[in-house]
């Protein structure tokens, strides 16, 4: 599946031999999609770019060209700066954990026993739940005084824990929720990669009396290095766009400690009725995403090197 | 031939069906928050049973539908969090409810965009006596001498008091606690209370709105003008602003004021008798009463008292719920008539709304025993003249209110200095307001 | 399986033990909320530890049947999800075949332009999308909920790659019979692409079922809410005085169908999600 669907394969369109010359009616194959693509992706992208130079009232439909004012305000806005910082922090909290924990679980569960299969099912199960259900569960876990976490900490005599109300811990608490929700994906990707490693390599290592630690560092990880990079990039792209958990668990608070960039766009555009300003923020998000996607493309084209 | 016959038949069928259905029942789409509670009140038509906003409004809707078989009021219930963005979204996309609830302070944003129908004529038509609407709420919904909404209540800020523990500390009797009349006296009471019971005197929830409303109330008592220059420039740096807040901060530092992470914990703690007073709002009274009945002992002598005048003259932050007819809604004469009939019904049954804890808005009800004898409330009759709100022309008050509260709560928890918090709050509010047109 | 061949030293046992403990920690929140869902909400306000004790009650689930709009939301979600899945698969197959087999001028350029769309996150175009549907007066319709989800290039990308991997000779024979291009596609090539279609369908289904931001701003009438948005709306009340048990019953009720589906089809679900991630 990896090879078949890799971006590299997608780029070699020119190599496909011709079946016969094309006719206009055959454009109907691609026309429906291209129409949707232009109307619902390309056009809004351009429109958003234009809106970012306007004062735009989404609800009154009123627009006025104001040049670079939105961008000037945006870059001097402390809340936006905070949102950028928070987003990067969130990526730093989650992505390495996804990679390390995903690999750990995959290593432990890479065997054909009934319990390993059960645990694989369990770790992946939370993945299919929607963000609203996940946050319902975790808000109940973090509830002050009566949450699961507080109940657990009561055993150790630790009182009055309110993570989501504490600016030093709220973002980490949301990160934990996110990892609980999404660990299944890195796990299965690592499992797939581990199963590609030929058994002979391990046998050789065993003959050399390599310690498990050495085997991990010198055999396993180099063999699946490409997957490690891939998981990292997939998670970077996903976590940069974090929104649902934050909107539902803290709405950006306390003391602005959890407001992410998408949350900022949402609030500015829809809560605060400043859609032009929100569009400017969305352009910044877009640029960051382009860089991340470029990175992914670059990595997948150079897969032989990994 | 066949197709035309089919189309003709279809058109005939539609033409017949639509008017007969319309004659049978006119639908009034009623957009509101207050939650859904069909499980408890879905079929209830006894206005005496419910004790919270949701129960009362559901019951009133049921009664109206039962009494008016030709009209059907269909509630469209949205949570209060995203209520206004969703309502604005609906207007923008041309899908407008016939009657909608709106906070008084939100009105200006919709009126400025020409989204609300003035109701002066409609009130005359429906037989709603405008003179009976209390001056405060009426003034709040009047813009350019036109009335844009039917107010429903006074929503105000108050103290929930456990008069049992207050009495233990020598602060009044059970059911008749004594409240301070100055900040110094509040400190004395609080220390006396703490000494006698070991409990904090006051509890404030870590809810940015709760913080802002408390600050607003204290500043209103000191006659502080938050918008001295224009309605899009707040002043939080003049003398008097920080002093009020620093009193709370000092109480917190001395352990006289406790911060509670959320409302659920605050309710639990209060009903377990863990603090003397909890700062809260009128909408919580009904639930508080239910809790105190359930818990028995710990919450003996529950009392709701208007926010004490600790910082000068009696004054209290207030808001109001009101009913509006958005432009584009109630488009047919039948719908308009039915919607007005429902408004009149809500006006006539205003007293029942007070069961949830708010004050009715009809002057004629203020001295009505049905209101004055409602239990647990102290000093509510004095509220109407002292209820204040931010200047009604200040746009997006629901957006800026949490800005202020968030910053100040950070200071109250020592995450920022008081000066930083006030400066940040002022900057956030003014940058935002300057961005609006 | 490769790792079977190596011995299981001490460190291996520690690894397994810690993952088992982790798995228990993973499961506890689920068990906890199921417990809460069987408790009276008011009892939970007064005593937070009531969940560990009798009595348990079914009243939250009974209330759910009477009050909540879950039925309507579930129906909306199903309509949106199923339609979106069917359309995405159909359109992607057509376009994928087009890009793989029809050599129209500028094809490679167009294909690259489409691929670049993979880098546009929907979150970055949400404001202008909202404006467009405003202008068309189309919010609060199924079209509004469905259409923007059809524009993502992932399906086209997946199908193009898959069709390219199918040998051309298979179609050559049919071409001699003078069959139309669409018939060749429909009768010969498409059946070979069923595995890729299944991957795409499952992935689209999951994605669409769990979509949050777009329905949040487009579906503003409660009767047009999807399950995700409806549940999001009710949970703004979680820290209000009551309703914890009721909210958890909602979560259980809404989460269960997906969990059951997942357990039945897990092999395919895992393959689809992993395949989509690798693309």
C-alpha cells in the first residue's frame, strides 16, 4: 500500500503509456471533481486571501478594503502571538509522545497472541470516537472535585486538582486527551513497519549477543526510520490544526494558555464578527501548513535515503 | 402530455395542501437558549411546578400551545454558548426564526445592522401595555426612541448566603443575615466569620463572566464611568478601578475569599456548607433551592441577597432577557399575528418567570404578593431602581466581558500583577472594539 | 512474525507489563463514564463519590429517549456521512480513472495542481466558505453540509495511483471490441479497484462522521445539527449544577454505534486509516 499510494508514484503520470487519443466527452471523467475542487477549495482560498485585506462583516455582508491593516493588527496582537506560541507548544507536547509511545506500544504488541490483538483493538478504538465524545469523557475525567483524576489522586491525599482551570497545566491536559484519542494511528503504522523487517536481521543480532537495547537502536529503529519520519510529519500537520478539543474543553482559557491558531480564527471570524481579521490569521496558518506539507513531500520523494 | 398532467396535478395538490395546513396551525419558530427539559416538563402545564428557566419557559410554551389550538410554537433550542453566532449566521443565510430571545446588551449589534423589527406598533396591536414595562429594561431596549424588544426580566448579580453559618459567626439570624456596607466592614465580617467557623466568608467561581460582573457591580457602586470618552473605548486605569479589585485580592490572600474552579464544584461546596456566601446570579436561585431542600442540614437558611453595597451607593450589575422579532421572520400576516399573540401571552404570564430567580419586568408585579412573597429572596423589591448595565451602545459586551474577567482572574491567582492585568484587559478590549465598524 | 524469533529477556517483559498497565489506564475513562451514565445527576452534585455506590439507575437513558434530539442528529449524520462517502468514492473513481488513463493535454499540470490541494487545510478556508454559503442562502441544508467535503483531493490521489498500477493490457482486449471508454471503466477496470474503493469509503466515512468545525458554523438550526455538533452544544453545560449523568449517557449512546462498527470491521478500518495516512 505504501508504494502504491506514495506521492512519488503519483508524480510519474507522464510515464503512463497512451491507450488511444482522447476525446472531449472523456473529460467528463475528471470534470465533476475539477468543478468541486475549483468551487470549494481553490475559489475560497482566493476569496480568503482577498478578505484578509478587507474589513469584513460576515453577518451583515459588509466589506471594505483596508489594505494591510488586518495584518498589522494581527502581528501586533498579543493574543495571536500567544496562539502561535500555544500551537507550537501543543505540537511539541504531542508529536514526540505520539512517536515514542506509538512505537513502544507497537513493539510490545507486535506478536500473534490473543491478548496482543485485544490490546491493539483497545488502543485503536478511541480513534473512531468523535471529538465531542472524547471531550465529554475527558472533561468528566478532569472535573474538579468529582472527576476521575481527582478521585484517583484522593487516594494519595492530593486535593483540589483542577487541570483545565490551571494555566500551567491546561494545555498539557488537552495534550493527554489528544494522545488518548489518537495513539491508535501511530501504533498501527509502526506495527505495519515492524512486520516488514526480515527476521534474519534479528537472528544475526542474536548471534552477536546484542542487548535488546542495542537491537532496538541499531536494527529496529534504522529499519523503520522512514515510518518514524512519516508519523512525525503526519502528526505535525494534524496537531498544528488542533481545534475541537480546545474549543470544547477550555475555549482558549484559562489566561489564554490554550488558545490555538484555528481556535483564534474561529473566534475572530464567528464569535467576534471580524471575518477579515480572521482571514488574515487563516493565511498565516495556511503558510505554516504549506511548509509542513512541503516537508512531507520532500521526505516521501527521498524515501530511499531513509 | 403525461408530464404536464403530472405537474398540473402536483401543483394543484400543493396549492390545496398549503393553505389548509396553514389554516389548521400556524407555526411560530421560537429560538431560545435556557436548555431542553422535555423529560421533566415536556407535557407539564402547571406553572407552579418548575423552578428553573428551562422548566418555566417549557411549561409556558406548553400552556400557550394548549390554549391556542390554531398556533403551534416550536422551540428551537440552542445552547447559550454559540447562541449569537448561530443566530447571526441564520439571519445572514436567510433562515430567520419568528421570535428569538436576546440579552438586552446584545441588541445594539443587531439593530445597528438593521436586523431587528421595531415593535412599537406591534405592541399596540397586541395590546401589550408598554407603560407597565419597568423603566430600566424599557430604556435598555429603546434605541433612537423605538422599542426593539419585549423585556422579560431583570437578571442581576447577587450573593447566595448560607445564613446558618453566618448566624454561627454572629452575622445575623438564620434567614436574616447581616451584610456589610463598606469594604472595611466586609473585611471585618469576613475575619469574624473565618474566626468563628474556620471557613472562607466569600466564594467566587473561576468563571471570567463572574469576575467581570463582580467588578462591574463594585465599580457601579462607586459611580465609576467605564466608558467616559466613547462607547468603543473602555477606561480601566482611572483611580478607583484597581482599589475595588485589590480588596478582593486581599481577601483572597487572607483566605477570606476562596476561588472555586467551576460552577458544579461551587454548588457542591455551597450546599455542603463550605463557605458563607457564593457570588452568583438570579438564574441560579431555583436550582439552589432545590439543592438546599435535597441536602437538608448543611444548607440551613439558604438566602439570596442583592449584591451588598460594599463600595459606595447601592447598585448592581444587571442584564435582561428580551424577546425580539428579527427582520425576515414572521413573514406572513398569520405568522405575525400568532407571534404577537405569543408575546402577549409571555407578557401576561411574566410572574411565572420570576420562579426561576429573576425579577419580573412589569412594574405592576413589583408589589404583587405573588412576587414579594417568593421564598429565599431578600431585598429583591429594591433592585429595580439600583439595577445598572453598561451603556447600551457599547458593542459586543458579551465578547469584552470575558476579556476583562480572564485577565483579572489571572491576577487574582497571582499569575499576573494587578497592574498588568488591568492594562492587558484594557488593551484587549480597546483593540477589539477599535477593530469593529 | 519477525519478533517471534528472538528470545524474551527481562526488558521485554518490562515493556509488555508497562503496555498492559497503559492499556488499563486507557480503558478506565470509558468504564468511568459508563458508570456515571447510570447515576442520578443530582446525587452526583451532592456527593461526587456516589458513582462507586448503589443505587444505579436507567433514568438518564430513559430521559435520553424522551428529550434529546439524538435521533434527529443521528439521522442527519447518517444522511451526510453516507451521501458524502458515496459521492466521494464515485467522483474519485471517475477522476482517478481520468487522470490515470485519459491523456488529455495539460493532464500532468492539472494533476499537480490538484495534488497541491492536499496542502490546503479546510480550516484555512472556513471563513470564505461560510461567506459563500451565506451568499447562496444555503446554510442549514444538507447540500451545505455535504458539498465542501467533496473537494478534498485525497480520494482522487488514491484512486489515480491505484488505477495506474492496473496493467493497461487488461483494457486493450475490450478496446478491440470497440467498447466505449465508460464501459471499459465500468465493466473491466472499476471492479479491480474495489479494495482501494473500500479504503477510501471507510476513511471518508470516519472523517465525515467526526467532522466538527464546518457543521458547527454551517448547521445553526438544532434540527440540522449533526451528532458531533449537537453533543458539543449540550456539553457547554457540563460544569453547570447538574446533568453529568445525563451527558455521559449521551456520550455512551452516541459513541456506541461507532465502537460496535469498529469492532466488527476493525481489520478494514485499521487498514483504511493507516493507508490513508501513508498515502
